[in-house]
C-alpha cells in the first residue's frame, strides 16, 4: 500500500466503524425481516405453498403450536419482538401472539386448528397468516412498500392502502414541497444580495457579506429559538402589530413559520455559491452584449443567466438537500401536519418500535438526497467542496 | 435605477438575516419575564438564573468538553487524511473523498438513529465517548476540506527539496508543510468545534441526562416553556459563535498572507 | 519524536472518554417536566440527594409506551425510575419492560392506598384531565365537553393532548355519551368512528400539546381560548404566577400515575431507596400544597389543610361527575387506536 493511502487509512477506518457500518446496518433493516423467522420457522415453511385466499389447513396450525411452544421454552423475549413486527403489519398482533403462545402451552384434544381458533377467531382470517408470511424474511419489501403507502395482501397482489390510512406519500410530497418552497424563496431573496456582494466594492459590500456570514455561524437552535420568541402569541412581532392595532395573529405552529425560519437558516447557503458564480462572471460579456444593442432583459436571459447557471444550480441543490433533512425547526415551529420525513424517521425509531419502517423512510430520504447530490456533481463538479 | 432597487432589496434581505438574532439579544437583559418590548428594565437576573441552575451550566461545560474533544479527534484524524488525499489520484481518491464528505450530506436524523441502534447494545449511548465519536464524524469533513484548501497554496516541490536535504517524509511534513498549513488546520479544528457546538439531533437521540449539551438543553427549554433564561443561553451561544467567526477570519487572513509571502 | 507526540495525543484523546464512561451512570429519574417536576424537584429529588448523598439525574419525557419499548429493545435504555401512566404500567408489566416491585423494600403494600399497589409499580399521584380557561380573557367560559367542542359559541383554538387516550373519551362525552357508557361505545368500531367524526368537527381549531407544561403556558400567552389540562398544573399557575385560570371539573377524567423501575436497571437498589423515600407520608404530604395532586401513601390526607384538600381531584365535589380512565380498555386498544390517531392527526 502506498503512503498517501496509508495516511487516510485511520480516518477511513474510523468512518467505516462510526458512520458507514451503522448506517448500512440501519438501512439494511428496511429491506430485511429477521424477527419472526427465528420464532416461527415451521409455520413459515408450512405457509410456503399456501395460496393466501382462505386460512391455511391443519399443518400450518400444528406448526404454529409447535413453534410457539418451543419459543416459550427457549427464549421468551423473542415472542414479544416477533409480535411487535407482526403488529406493524396487522394491529392486534402484539396481544394476539403472546396470548396464543400462553394458551397453546396447555395440552389439547382434537386438531390444532380447532384449539387455536378457540383461542382467537383472528386465526381464521387469511390476512393474519398473510402477515406471518410477509414477515418470513430474510429479504422483505414490506417496509419499503409501507413507506410508499402500498401493501401486499395474503394472495400476493399489490394495492394502495385505504385513503384514510395513507400518510407517507403525503409526507414525502410535503417534504419535497416545503424544500422546494424554501429553495425558491432563498433564490429570490439571495439573488440581489449576492449580486451586490459580488459586484460592489468598499465597505457596503463588506457589510452585506458580514450580514450573510454572521447568521451562517450562529447555531441553528439559536436561530430557531429567535423565531419562536419573535412569533409567539405574546412575542415581539405580535406586540409590534398590536401597537398598530392589528392582531394578535397566530404566527407559530404553522407552515408559514416553518418556511420562514428555514429560509432564514438556509439563505447563506444560497448566497455564498451565488457570490462565487457572479464573481467568476466576466463583466465584459454582458457589457459587450449591451453595447451590441441587446435590451437589458435580453442580456440577462441570454448572457448572464446561462453563464451563472452552474452556480445557481449548486446553490439551489445545496439548500434543497439540507432542507429535505430538517428535523429541529419543523418540530419546534410547525404543527402536526408540517412535519417532514425526518420527523417520521425519528418517530418510528424512538416512539414506536418500528425500525424497519424508520429505515425504509430513511432509504426514501437518502434516495432523494442522493439524486440531488448526483445532480450537484454534474452541475458543479466535486472539485470545490469548499463551497459547501 | 435597477441597481438602486437591488440595493433596497439587498438591504432588506440583510436585515431579515440579522434582525431576528439581534432582536432577541436585549430580551435576555430584561428585568421582567415577557418576551416582547419595551423592556420593563434592565437586569442580569436571567444570567444569574443560567449560572445558578442545575441544568444550564453543566450543559455549557458539556458542550465545551465534547466540542473540544471531538474537534481534537477530528483534527488528528483529518489532517493526515487530507494530506494523503492531496497526494492521491484517480478512483481511490474519489471513493475516499466520497466517504469522507458523506457526513456532510447524509441527513443527520439518519446518522442519529443509526448510531442509537449501533451504540445502544455496546454501551456507548448516554456516554461521553459515544457523543464525542458521533460529533467527530460530523466534524471531520470540515477539517479535511479546510486543510485541503490550505494545501492548495502549498508547493509540493518543497517536500522534494526537504527530502533532498536528508529529511524523512515524516519530518518533512512536520518541519516544512505543517507550519505553512497550520492556519488551515486551526480553522478546520474550529469548524469541527462549531459543528459540535451546533449539533442538536444526535445529542437528542444518544446523549443521556449527564451529557446534555447546551443546544440539547435549549431544545428541551423551547419544548417545555420558553423562559428568558433560554434567551440568555442563546445570547451566550451567539457570543461564542461570533468569537469563533472572528478567529477563523483572522486565521484565513494569516493563511493568505503566508501563502502570498 | 513527532510521531510519538501524535500517538500519545491520540491515545490520550481516546482514553479521556473511556475514563468518563468508567464512572458509571447515576440514578436517573424521569418525570413529566414543567411545574410538576419543579415541585417534585423541591420536595422529592433535592431532599433525597441531600439525605442519602446519592446523585440523582433528572430527565423529562412526554409519555408513550413505544418510547419505553424501544429503549428496552434497542439496548439503549438509560433510565432507571420512570413515572408512567396507568395503561403504560399494565402494558409494560405484560411485556417485561419493568423490574418487579420489591414491596418489602419500599414500606410494604399496606402502607399505600389499594389503587397504588401493583406487582410492577407503585402509585405516584392521582390526577384529573380537566378543561381550563383564562377568566381574564374569557369571562364566560365553557362548562362541559359539549361546550369545549362547540367552536361556534366558543371560538378560538383549544389545546388537546396529542394521542387517542382521553381525547376519544372527551369527544364521545361531548357528543352526548354518558360517562358510564363511554368505554362501552368506544369498544365498538362505530363508536371509534363517532369519536373521530366529533374530533373532525373542530380539528382545525385544535392545538395539540405533548407536554403537560404546555397548556398553562398557552393559556397564559393567549395561544388557546381553552384547553385540556392536568388539574395540578393549572392550580400551580394560579398559585405561583398569579393567574386567574378556571378549572371545569364536569366529567373530568380521573386516573393515576405510577413509578416503575426499568428492566435491567443497574441502579435497582438506589431506585428502591428513592421510592422508599418518596413513599413516606411525611414526604408525600409536602407535594399537594405545591401542586394539588393526590398522593398515594396512607395517612397523608390527614396531614393536609382543608383548602388544599378541596383542590384535589379526590375531593367529593370534584370526583362526583368524573369518568374513571379505563386502563383495561387502553391495554387492549392503545396500539390500534394510536396508529389510527397518528395517521389522522398528521394528515
């Protein structure tokens, strides 16, 4: 191995252990299912050839009883874990599986089918068994499908979940929409600022640049806090409006507050690449076009804009990528229907033991980000990471 | 005329950027407890509250400790790596660069949950080490990028000259290269420190009550009840940020004069 | 030489956190934040630390059995003693999330009122979900749940707790269901639909709170015209912040919280010591004057002055029309209804 590679090795090893591997292992949970198979191996095997239309026959019931009896002997904590996974597919399983395991312990007369159905009627429904088969693993599309509001029924056909239970497509669109709005606002507000910073000289340009750099350095939580203080019902803005005889207005816990604060936080990421692009622009080109008789809007559209496009694209993507992953600001300033993908990742990871879904949502989030990074690479190239 | 309009717009946008931060700072010196103006009087009671509470001061110390440790670790790992990357070429460099810069673009919530699930079973959740490691991961790209930028202004011929004079590669790096890129290394360390100082989400997910950092405590405060103590904490974070900004600006100027001279 | 300095530096840097970690973790007690935890800190946490010389760390949470489940399942649990709601106690006990309560170590079962005794937890406080509004802003406030859901007669935002528990019961009572019939109706699919339909009628006006400290704060700031709240925090705001908040006790929802010890806690002995301390009648008697919640040790009420007793949810005039929260119902239905509620609320 050569020396330069050797110098980077410690860092790469560190990142492999603390970044690449943990994220890989986490995302892996989004496309695999490992909780149910160790508890119900025979049941899953017995369901292999089942058509999924009506509840399976006696062999599957017998396998279920055998599996549950053995699981209770071996590792009692595995049953709740398997139940939690099945519950994510079919609510009710969290109680059903442990209860069935408890009751099936006792010896019974007659068929396993009758005995299990006596424990709960739920076992007579095809979808109960379908949930077990879907969770059989090792690879599984269940979580990713859930994250797209899709599900596979026991017979194997794919359909959208009922309208009143669909939420994730809405959340994905909402995240994209908020990010897009923020990006557009940043571009609109950042343009004149960047243009003047790039083209003026002396202290006014320095003051403007300082106005961009200062918030850039100030902690995100502080800036979010500032907006919370300003936008409170009894906050600075409403007090000022009250002086004018307006309000008080509900300024917080809504989409407006989220977008406003996000624009404030992300604007420097738009301005700095724009400044770089405008500075790199040869001022003689638009001047030449103008002297050849082109109208100002024509100069802008045909000369300035095309020359700055890579810088604009870079700024937009930089803002968009970061906006997509926002967690803290919407959590503090938004209402329940302003939360973005990141909030749901956190929710399913820590408030509902559904790591598979959290991982699948992360896959969606990362896919969106990856797409943007690829675009960024095409537009700006990876030669100047300093712009980030 | 168009330029005049642009100036009006730019000044308004600059105000939009700075005003919210400036507007909340005086509130922390209020003698009352309202979150609006005019202030009923001036006092330091909210700062007294900050320094007297069971939560805020330990959080400040935690932030400084975790920030320094992770910045130190990031610099130790990042500086040689940047030097290596500077001399690497081709696909290996692109892959290494991709891995090193990935923490900048991967949404931090994904990192936080992944670390929670990885660190939990091995006892690194609710520990200083866990948080320091996580913050190092986030800070290291900034060190690498800044040091790489400093190396752009360094002429590799000097290394060959040093080795011609009998210096080994290690001592050539320390005697010839490092002094010249030192401002860049220092700036990188400050970036890493600032990254840790800014970080909320990972602290939210993997810190225990003993490791609560200042931003984490602020998040809790904002969620629970916004008191003016929170604005006092915000004011102190702003002060710290301005200090860091000034140091970096000074270092960058020094780096530039050194590269020029 | 340089290489050696770098190496020792790196070693020192990596050893530092290891040292910090080797000290182990202090007893961590988790409660509900805000005025309630402030009161607990004063009468429970600080005296306990001083008298036993044990360091105690505080944490705040806002409930949810999923939080406890994922802490245990991820192996990343850092909590020792947690105050949980009644159905969380039952579910957690059932799923093995808690250590068995060592009653002998905390004074014996007979030292507590019967409702407070469970194999896995000991009762902490008795409290009620009530309607609160600010008399300073709304002289003629709501008088029952139907008023609370009547945004034509009582315009403005209303705070409710983000979750199905208590929210669905309130919606049904507002829709004319008698308290005695609430769980019967809620046990049917049609009853659940009915509750959600009632909620739909004021969905745009609801501000959802997650922490118990939020309702009094929102009332004080005028963010909401009225709110669901925990009775104690409203009284505490009246007492300490000189507010003039009104409490509507009609059909309040009455329940209790318990202390549990998390499964596998390395601080089990310290945790029991803490619970023994806060179980003493003399110590418990100092809580209600700070925040009017009922406490669980026998013989406390005799120590309390009548004006404090009258503010407690257990006072005869307050509990007369109360709905007793059914932990059994929520044990069976919490997951299903939480899922439905979360989908409904985030759309």
